[in-house]
């Protein structure tokens, strides 16, 4: 079963605009991760945020975590065409040994 | 530094057949997890191998089995293939000593696209 649910399912923007994707989950977590998947490729790790952290940055990426609302958001600033991909949030399972993914947000950035 | 490699990249089988997929983890990693990703869905955890033993299993039937070798590489076997087994099969590796699965980034291969006719 899926733990996280991303919103929106699809997002289309112009180059230079910001893109915000949201993730909601159901049960308490230790960590939450965001991954990117280019079409037909594997997943690439973007950011890991721990349950005691509220915000984390990596280059043009900003991730926030609100454990009281069981939600996270991924902000990509100044989007580029190369950011076109599917983005997934993933939480750890009960045993903490594996990841539970949402269905993802498909981002299209046009030039 | 070689990343996670999977073979083959594509495979076509018919219902009832058996298939074996292979994965070599990133250099220095000792834990391998397998995921199934149906079209338009997120990856779903199948199982995880560490020290040549299955350590954790997701909600998949016994038709799905695996193996890990002393060099940490791994195989995923699926018997009695069904149309619903058509998916991208992803392998992810990590280092156990760095923390268990959900506590560290997972390194994914590009997957094997399995099509069942």
C-alpha cells in the first residue's frame, strides 16, 4: 500500500518559474526522502529530511516537513527544462528498513 | 565508481514462464532491495537482502524470490508469470553500517523493463 500521496499529480510550468510539490503521509515517520525519476530511468535521491527537522536546502531545492500535518513539500526554484521528470516522496516503513513511495508528481518544464 | 547496474534492460516473456533479473550494487554497498514499479505508479518494495539472507519482505507472493551472493550482487526470480507482473523492476543498494534502509539515501539502478505477453 502507498504511504505518501503527492499533489498535484501533474504540473506544467515555464522555465524560470518555481515548482512546488506536496506530499502527505498517513503514519508517523522517522525520515522522509524525495527522489527524481527521468523517463525510463531509475530514481535519483534528492534530499532526506529527518522527523526532527523542519526545512532543508540543497542547491535550488527546498524541502519542508510538518509532522503535525503529516505533510512535506518540495520547492524547485528557477526551474529548467532539465528538471522535467517525475518526483516521488518516500517514507520509511514500520521496520525502518525500506521505503514506501507515493504515486509521484510529473513535472514538465517548457522553454 | 560504478553505480548500481541491472541486467537485462528489457525482457519479454509469456504467461507462465519464469524470469531472473540481476543486480550489482554500488561499490562498497552490502544491502540490496528490490522494487516493482507499475506504469504510472510509485515503486513498491518487494524484499531486501543483507548478508545473503532475505531480511524484510513486502506484500508480494511467494512466486517472487531472491538471492544474494557473497559479492553482494543479487537476483530476483519470478515464477509462473502473470500479465500483472509487467513492470519496471528496480534494484537499490545501500550500506548497512550507515543505517537501515529508510534512514539513508538509496542508490537505484535504471531497472529492468519486464513485459509479459
